[in-house]
C-alpha cells in the first residue's frame, strides 16, 4: 500500500441520491457530513475515510486535494 502524505485531503461531493439505497449507505453519508445533493465536504485522507468513501463510491465524486 502506498503511503499518503499527512497533509493530503479528499474533496467529496454527493452526485447521486441516497433514496432507495440501504440504510447503511444513508448512515455513511451522514457520517461523512453530507446532507444534500451536490454538497461538498473536505476530509483528511486516512484509512477510515477511504473505507467509508469506498463503500458508497457509486453515490460520490472523489477528488484528491494537495495542500
């Protein structure tokens, strides 16, 4: 696994609705701090956030931001 620099961030945008998806996907959106369509949040790039993003990647657009 490639090591990430400590200052890398992820820009996460919801591009698809969570309606008609399982409750776990909806809870993951809430845990990421996303409450509505086309909302963008920025999180530290770490394994916990990567795991959440990977589990609902079909609902999100993910971009790496270098600071």
